[in-house]
């Protein structure tokens, strides 16, 4: 049975018909062609499908699509200020070598963004807590934590200037 | 003729951002599962899910009759129903005996749980999944042989017609006089070891899209490690000439050896060929875990003899690897383990016997380190026990016995020039300020938390071994009128995440004297490049840099001669290697080696049996770091993957059935499981075999984490652990003994 789902996606109003049982992950990938959000396990164990739901990080494989009706969803595609550019956190992932195969990267960028919105001055331990639900098999995580830490510092410095 | 202006542009040696990083952080990069085409159908595999059974019949009539189902393919649809990297000894899909379209050696027997039975293609993934449930397969279950010990019992059932006595392969090394060697030993260390299977757990499960391209070629876009090998395997099974098959790699979500063998490639190609329609498949995590091979579990018995002054006099090792039912790369992995199992030392008297044994477990195959981590776990733990027994410093004991240029190896030939392990060990020790002796137990007894430090070092081949054909092709095109304005590099090499494509461009930029922005890379497509060989054996940076330097120089020569555009093709062939003599093991087995030394500082919770690495120092001779940031990424990632194998990753199989099919039961390291600090020490002694001195490095950080941790556990507690993974249960039990 199809159902109409109205929600905000990456700052834009979206209205889409989809079966009521599909997950948010499938809705994004199969119905909205936003393939930046990845499936690594489909049962909430790896974090590759992380998105922001009303600003909080969720595993989109564990959210049913109709649950996002009237709510705000942000995916990796929505983080950059303009298309073709990168957010400061995305740029830090590039700069600090936090990307290898890149399959976990969208989820980790989302988890990092959620953390930084919540906590402007995270310690490395707090960054670890923030990305603990996201598995990466390539990097050993240090360069990812570096990228998030440096972005926090940049944002704090920018706030002081303002 | 105006010569091209070769600017001194420094690109090699700088940490340029990866060329694929922007597309990966923004989500624009396409992995195989992200690809779509108009009219695309969806496929599902029916797996046997039983470890040993004869297929009596497959009835897919109900599935075929289901609306939306386009086809159900079985092994009978494959012209040549077989695949395999070193031997064609595995069926693509198990079909009842004598049903195949052409003769093969296969007999309708399922030999492991992940064996494929059928491919269902439908308009949607959901219909394909439902139709899969309608297929009736009648099996006759057979006795399951789930351990190497059961497999070699005299009355054990033969699992595979090719492998009598369930013995797949064996090697033998004899150097000097082993009995005289041990007779002259003042101390002999003797023990038995076991290392477990490891799942690659790349975050991107197997996926692919196959279609017929504009030139009529059956094209498969997939994640793999060697496009031309995939092409050959597909062409072989479909009974087609290679040029009618094309393989392209989009972004690859990790590989680590786990994508060397076939997963979805052949079945997807079959479907696109028969249906003349694009067909896509994505495996679930569970399908990925049962559907591809694992790191070989290995059992070893080892004796090591030394004189009181620490000079090694004799080493004897028996090594048995669980191959699972098919060869995959087992013969090569076992060869590597055989060469590496006494460590990077001069040992005058050596006797090694190694065997690969056939079981009904998931097949074993390539995984970062390719047999060397298992072998070095044995060799280095033996060395650390010897140091403890002699009461000498573990590093000093190494320095006394390490291979040096001119040293004779276990294969009775000199180690290739550029043997720098002494320098690597010293640099690691300096970085860690290691004062390795083992008196750390006193003062800690009774405390819940105890600390310890351990050391280990090792070596591993770079490039293919034992006389396997080894080469790598590149093409370079130079465009412009009076000066070279831009260049195009064509290279088949796979970037599995290790950064190979960025490295290719850095090497090209340096050789051509062009800014990297003016060079385009056309990569990983059998239609546009010659074979690169695989992204494996720490070989791709080593081999590809040679090929690109060669092609770039040849293109510059043509440019000077006035050719516009100047196009040059170059195939790099390193010095030849030789296979091991079956009786003595004598060989010149490898082109060159990489060298690593590691020091681990750990803390152990004696109550829970958990250990945590506080600091891990890894010194790795990379020859020349083309991109230091990417090298550090390989070291940090390799160390953590090795720590997973050492302490966390318990790939559980019971009676041939995989029990750990999810990340909730197969635990790979999360951010909480990594060392507090990984210190990467980049040693840069130019390799005499390398272009610009470049040496391969990606496997080295994995090699000796486990024995360093085991030594640290001994340093902290006085207990030796001989079995991996060192789960909390195991460690706690050992501490309570």
C-alpha cells in the first residue's frame, strides 16, 4: 500500500508516494535517487546509513519512511552550502585524510555534524562517543577524529571573531 | 624541435588531497550498488546454506511462473561452470550432476554454506526475493568435515575430487642439517599455535550492475581488485572470448583481499548476456559474510633452537592451513606463510612442512598480509619466548639474527638487495624508546590493571611470488602544441580505498613535470587499459609507479620527436622469481620485501580479560612515501584491522555453518577499540627495485601487531597466549590458570 509522505529534505519540501513499509534509507536511495546515504548492514549495526532527523543522528535503515512525515531530514547531500562545494566538516575530512574507501564517510560526516551541533567544544573522548555507532574498516578512525576536532576548533574560532 | 619544459614540480612526497575525496565526502561517488540504468532488472542469489550435500534436483518452475520474474538461472546455464584464481576448481553455481551445458569436472556437490544454487532475475528486488523462496531444491546431506584435524584422519571422506586425502597443496623447505642444528642448541623453544579465520568486513557489501555496452560487450560494473582477472574469469565461465567481456570498477568500498575472487561477477554477466537487459544485484551483509572467502585459519607446531649467546641455529615448523573446499588463492597464501614462518632471520638449519587441508568451512583466501601475519605470529612469538628463556633483550636478540643484504634466506638464496629491517627495528625502538626485557610482573601482582610492552618485526614480499607472471601496463597521452598542456594516464589499477589513483597521478605529475590538475586519469576499465595486475601483495604502488614512469618517459620521447598527441604504452616487468623446489624449497621466491617493526604498550584488565592498546609504534620502510598522509592512513588502518584479528574478531563456524553473520556477533573495531595513539614511523630507504625508490607498504602494518600484543601480555602477566583471537574469555581463562 502506497502512502504520501510530506517532509523537509535537505531544506526543501518533498512530497512522495511510497509503500508504507519502506525504510527511510530505501526511500532516499530508491525513490528519491539520493545514493549518498549507504547501506552497510540494514539492521542498525554499522552507521553507514546515518542521516539527521530533526537534527539528531539516526540509522535511516531503522526508520520507516512514513515516520518522517512533517519532519526534517538532512542527508550527506544537504550539508554543503551550495551544490558542488563542501561544508567545513567535509573539507576537513578531505584535508586530514579521513577518507579511504569512502563508503562509511557519508555516515561519519553526518554523525560528526550531529555531534558538532550539540557540542561546540568536544573533547576527543566526546568525539569518540559521537561516532561510536559508525564503523570504518579502512582508517583506524584517528584521521576521522582529527577532522571533527579541527572543525570544532575552526567553528569556535569563527564564533569568537563574530 | 622545442624540448618540453620539465618543471621541477614536487608532487611525489607531498600529502596532496585524494582525487576522489570530494566526491566521497559529498556522497556523489558511485559505488556499484548506486548505479542505475533504464530498464534495469534485479537479481537475487539462492545460496545453499548447508555445508556439504549432493544436489539431487532444482525445481524452479513455480519461481519462473511468478509474475515479474524474468528468469531463473542455474549452473546448467553456464557454458563452463567453473571458476578460481589459481585453479578452476569451484562451480559458479552447483547444479545436479550431468546437467551442465558442457562437461566440467563438477559433480553436483555443495561443499560449503556459501555455495550458489540459482540466480533469480525479476522486475524488482522484492519479486526476485519472493521467487527465490519458491525454488525447491532437493539435497542429500553428506557428512560435514569442519576441522583440519578431522579432514586428515585416515578414514575421512574426500571432499573434493581433485584433492586426495583432503590435501590441497604442500610445501617443504630443507636447509642445512636440522638434527645437527638442534643438537648444537643450548635452548629450544617448542610450542603449538592457532590463528582464526577473519572476515574482511569491508563496509560495502558485494554489488554490481551488468549490461551489454554500445560495442556489444557484456559489461560488469563491480568492486574488485583486478579488472582483467575478473574479465578472464567471466569470459571463461561464459565460454566467450575475453574481448566480448568488459569489466569496470566504479568506487570500491574496501577490499583487503576479499574481492580477489569471484562473488557476483559471473552470475551477473550471465544474466545480462542471456536477457540482454541491465541486471543489478546487491548482497546483504549476511550474504556478503557467507558469500566470500576468509583469512586462512592456521595451526602450527614450531621448534626454535639457539645458542646461549642468542645465535639462532635451527628452526622447524609444521604449518597447516584450513583451505575450505576450493583453492581460491590458497596455494599462494600457503607459500607465503611457508617462506615467512621463521621470521626475518638468518637460520642455518631449517625444516618446514606446510599443508593446505580441504574442509567444508567457508573457503579461505586472500586477506591483507596473505599468510604472513599467521606465519609471523608463530615466528615472532617463538623469538619473544626465546628472548625470555635466554633472559636477553628481545630487540637485541633480533639485531643479532636479522637478515641483512647478502644474507641467505630459508629458500637458500640471498635476500634481495635493499634489506633494511635492521634500520626499521632501530627506528621503531628509538621511537618507542623500547627497553625490552621482561621483569614487569613484580609490583603489579594483585592489581586489577597491569601494563606491559611487547615488540615484534617482520617482512613480506612485494609483488607476486614463486614465478607467477608479474607485469603492469600504463599508457600516457600528451596533448598540446608547443608545450605539453595536458596529459591523460590510462591505468587499470584498482583504487579499493588505499589511494592508488591519487598515487598514479602524483607519479605521473612528477615524471611529466606537469601540475596534477592537468592530468586526467582513465582508470579501472578493461576497455581502455592493459592489465595492471591486482591491487594486492602490497604491489600496486610499486608496480604502477614503474609502469607510469616508463610510459610517461616514452611519451616525452615521442613528444620530442614531434608526435602530437604523443602516446606511449609501457609494460613494466620486474625481475623474474622462481617457484620453490618441491624437496628443498630452494627458490628466489620474491622480487623484493617490505619491512616493519612494531611496539605495543597495553593495559590488561585482569578481572574481565580485556586488553587495551595505549600506544602502538609502527615503523615501516616504504622506500619513498609518495603521499605521506595516505601512508599514515594505511598504517593506522592496518594496525587497527590487525588488532581486530588479534583480539576481537571471532569468526565462528560450527559444523560448517557460519554463526557470526552480523556486526553484532562478528565484532570489528569501533572507535573505542583502537589504540590511544598509533605512532607511524615512515622509514624511507629507497628500494633498489623501485621506481624513485618506492616500496610497497599496505600489508606491513598488519603483520606483527598480534605477536607484539602477545609479548606485551607476557610482559604484563607472565602468561603466553598461543591462540588468536585473544578474546576476553580466553585471556581471562589463561590468567586464571
